[in-house]
C-alpha cells in the first residue's frame, strides 16, 4: 500500500498549530499577512508597520520566494536542471547567486561529513518522493545512484559563475536548502524595504526579522512529529531562522515500513533512527542544511555537530521519541513534553 500525505494538509496543520499557540497573527491590525502557495507549501508572510508599506513589502518578499523557487527547481526547467542535463560536459555558466548557493551547500556538506549532500539528485529521482508514484528502488538501482554521489564531483568557479558536475549522472538537488535560502532572500528583501518586525512561515520553517514588537519576541511552535496539530516545543525568537526536518513531511508506506524523503547518501535509503530535527541558526540555509544533515547523522553525532557549530542550536527526537538538545537549546525552547 502506498500513501503520500498531501504536503498542503501538513502545512496547514503545522500553521494551525502555530496560530493556536503563538502569534495570533491576523487578529492584530498593526500587521499585514499574505498567504501564497509557493515552494510546494503554504507560505505566510506577516509584516508589521504602516499598512500600505507593509503590504508592498510582503508582496516583494513573496516575489523573492518565487524567484528563488524558479532558480533552484529540481523538476521544472531551471538553471539547476540545465547544470544537471549537461553533467559530464563543459561547465555551465549560471547566475552568480546560484553558483554561490551551490558553493555554500558543498561547504555545508563537508561540515556534516556528507550527511547533507546536494549531489543526491540521482537518488531523489529514483525514489521519486515528489512524484505521483514513489517506490522502493531495486538494490542495483540504488548502487548505481550511489556511484554518482559526492561533493567532490562538482566544481564551482565562483569568479566565472560556472558550475560543473564532472560525470554524467551526477545531479544537484537543492531541495534540502531551497526553502531556507528562499526565507533568507525574502527576509533580506523586507529589511531592504525598512521592515523591522516580520515573520515568514513556509510550512513550519520560519525566519523572523526583529521581534513581534520592540519588546516582544515572536513565539513559534514546533510540530510534534507524531501528533498532527500537536506542538512539541515553543521558541521565542527575535532574529534568525528555525527549520525542522521530519520523517512525516513526505513519505509513503510499503510493507509496513515508512519510507520518507530524507536520504542517507551513504546507504541510498531513508535515514533511520530519527523522527525530527529542529535547528535555530542566524540564516535559513544553515538551519535547513543542518536540519537535514543532523537527521541523517543521528542523535549522537548530530547533536555533537550542533554543539560544535557556533551560533547554531537545536534539538532532535529520535526513533523512540526521545529528545536530545544542544546546551543552548535548553534556554531557547520551552519544551511541551
Ligand atoms: P523539507 O523540504 O520537507 O523541508 P528537507 O529540508 O529535509 O525537508 O529536504 C528534503 C529534500 O532534500 C528531499 O526531498 C530531497 O530532495 C533532498 N534530500 C534528501 N536527502 C538529502 C540529503 N541527505 N542531503 C541533501 N539533500 C537531501
Ligand atoms: Mg533541510
């Protein structure tokens, strides 16, 4: 039997949890909120300030997310798909912004010892989690895909804004950082327009600009991975991003096994032993990549990495539902269980 929960339903559940528990957005007239379906999820942009300016700023932030989506798409035709189509040929000249994002992703891959790896594209295609019919691939197909994975197979010439996957078959998939990057660019657009208080929620992954007011932080709920609509923790934030990766976001079940979309680049199969990982970082790309990377690394290695990484905190919920927290996370989160 296969079952893929619609992402939108999950996003709505997540957002309902947030609204119930935290910001009371929408009931406060000093904020404008716009909702858009972007990045395969419901994106809510809440901006404080004078109404007309806040509305314009929120629209500009949504445009920025749309632009990043077009730049990083793995499926629709984009500069990224052009790089993948021409793998093994010559370098592909791309927008310097995309080159920089790929370079940063390769760096984060090194930092996570390959647990987060943007070259998993051939594996993502094989499992097809975002398609109509995801399936468990044959072992031989997984072995072939694994042979095309590795950050050293991609070179980025930042000066020339050129990217080259060295071999045919190697494919870049920025799915694990695209949302984080979109949040970063959208927040930057808001700041450029003078916004001092805003929150952008992309299906539970959030970036904030300033607090809710000068005196009050934003209160952000983190979804309980096993209780739809339930909240496992509340964080109070005045700056930066909070991102959660979980085994409940995109999955199908077959023979009683939950096959979810976070893949271990070493085995080719969904990473085991975690239900969810929540990371708080100054920027969305770092939070997004580390949430995926820590999920793959598992509770011990993952939390050690977070402990060693400056300005980053978080917690994870392992396969048995046990919570491990970085030392800084203890003061950041109010745990609900
Ligand atoms: P979500 O997109 O649901 O927030 P993630 O940020 O964890 O979740 O990203 C998962 C997506 O990233 C997958 O759908 C796939 O495209 C890609 N991916 C899966 N495993 C990895 C990995 N180990 N490293 C990098 N990207 C991955
Ligand atoms: Mg991620």
